[in-house]
């Protein structure tokens, strides 16, 4: 467009320059001729009689100058025409006079000790000549403007048409449609945007599938405890003795507890899926999070006579989401307390290793069979034959939270090669200014 613009403007300026110079040359020549004819009439009044001498037409006479010579007493000595009576202007210079219907522009020249010379011309003639000349000068630019507008309309319209096709395609899509946009149809400049959009669409599609799957699984899992509640309720209605009624009530209460636990695990799971992303993380003190979670489990563990210990050799500050980290620690400790039999042992350790903050929760419970080690992190998966009540969501929540924090999650054997150890390795920030060496047990 720039090349077209510069080219067209150069051509038009060339035309305009040529036209204006021609016009002005013509104007000057014509004025000279008219002046000569008028003055000839003054200087040689008899010359009109000579054959072949150039004459002014009637129209030309009307358009031409009127020249007058006045003496110093204010009497008109000579005039180029008898038809127009211009009064004498005693002030030297340019002035205007209305004579008949037209306004005249008069220039008066004072000749000392001799008189005055006046040259006049109708003002509208001057205006017409100036207007015509200006119009002819402007014509090429008007043509240029029209040509450029048409060119711009065509070029811009043509290059943007794939973009409008693209936006029409997107506008027609349903909210659930996650097909990638056709990249080859898009103009080159827009291709990076289309690529970015496609990758966003792919992520959105994946997230939507996960949500759909999660809702379906959740509904399926909730059905089991709710059906159990319904069964216990029927048994309660049909109970014949107090003993049967108490038994049914106890089971009902357990069923409700299970449903409450499942609902709260579902909530945590859904939150862990939508956990904040790294840029929103704040510095948090892992030691304090773990210590505050311990309080709940110490009481639970003492009920089963389980010895529970927390050892933090160094203070570890990481960047993370405090609420999610609390959920992670709670789930690991809850599992350890639930699956470790009475009189067992649980060790919670926090330490630094290779620019990482390591959290280990170990127990000497039944441990996890080798074949189940990968499956236990799947949603709703429980090792077959697991006695303790649960939803199968805890470890999948832990995995989600660890992933969103960029932390590694490993499972190995527990205390004295018995039981299980869950190890989460968080990245320590580079500018970590944590105070090391503070023992906390
Ligand atoms: P839930 O505990 O609700 O069943 P989880 O996702 O927390 O669900 O755990 C999945 C399975 O992994 C459990 O069913 C259990 O069999 C096994 N598991 C988890 N933690 C331990 C542990 N500390 N010791 C033994 N088994 C465990």
C-alpha cells in the first residue's frame, strides 16, 4: 500500500504541477494581451480602424480591465470604456466600489503634479478565475483520493477476508466444540494467534473432559453410600427389637459419616484440580503447616496407641498455596493413621536435600503391594480388600496438589522396611533465605 501510495502521489503531483504551470502561463499571456489591447486604445485611439488589428470581443471587454486617467483637478481625461463610470478614489492603493450589480476592485496610482491612474476589474471575474484554477489544481488529488480509497478497500478487504472467515467459524461453534482452528487458511500474521488459540482449546478440551469424568465418577461413588443409607433406613423401619433398631441406627450413622467424608473428599479433589497456578503462589513455611496439621492426628493416633513423631531439621520455605498444602499433608497423615494398626509407629520428616524441601510420611502398617503402587494414585481406586472406610480420592488429591506445585511424589517402603513412605520433593526458591539448622522435633 505504501508503494502504491507513494507512486500515485508522485504521478498526481507531476500532473498537478504541469497543469498549474500551463494554466498560469495561459493566464499571464492572456492578461498581457488584454492589457496591450486596452492600452493601445488609449495611446492610439485611431488604431481600431486599422484592418486586422486584434480586438477584444464583447465578453472579453466585460471581463477585462477598465483603465482611467484623471488630472490633478479630478477630471477624467481618458477611459478605456465609456460604458462604465468609475468614480475617482483619492486614496492611493486597492479599494472596492459597487457599480450597478457588480463589485469592482480598483487600484489607484497617484502621479504627483499630474493626476491619477486607475485600473479596475470586476471582483467576481477574479474570483471565478481563482476558483477555476484551484479546481483544476485539486482535480488530480481528488482522483488520487478515489483511487487510493478503492485500492485500500480492495487490498485490505482481500487480506482480511480469511480473518473474517475465521471469526465466522468461531462464532458458529458451540461451547462444547473444541476442534482446532484451521491454521493454513489464516493469514501469516495471524498464524501465531491461531496456534496459541489451538493450544488453549486443547487444554480447555482436556480440562472439560476431566471435569466430565470427575462428575460422572463422583455421582457413581456417591450412589454406594447413599444406597447403603437407604438399606439401613429400611432395616430401621422393619426392626422388631431395640437391639435390631440400635444396630440399624449405628450402621445408618456410619453410612452418613462415610457420605460426609466422601463429600468433603470430593470437594477437596475438585479444588485440587483447580488449584492456583505457580505465578499466584505465595511464600509459605512448610514447617508451620505440618505442625498445625499434626495436632488433629496426634489425638487420633493416641486412640490407637500409635507413636507419632515430627522431625524438622531445617526451616523450609517454598512458594505454594497454603490451603492446598494443608490438604496434601492432612491426606497423607490421615492415611497413615487409618492404615497403621494399633501400637504402630508414624514418622513425619521435613528436611532439605539438593535445593529441595523433602516431606516424608512413613508408617509401619501393611504397606502397599508392588502391583498396586501406580494404581493407588488414580481417582476412586482402593486396594482390593482394604478394610478401613475411604473414598479412594485421598492420594489422587495429593498427586494433583504435588503436580500443581511442581513437586515430585514417590512411594517406597516404610519404617524398618515395613509399611509405606510417601515422599514429596518441593523445589526451594533460588533466593531462599530460610534459616537452616533449627532443629524441631
Ligand atoms: P482411601 O484412603 O480413601 O481409600 P486414598 O486415595 O487415600 O483413598 O488411598 C488409596 C488406597 O491406597 C487406599 O485404599 C489404601 O489401600 C492405599 N493406601 C493409602 N495410604 C496407605 C498407607 N499409608 N498404608 C497402606 N495403604 C495405603
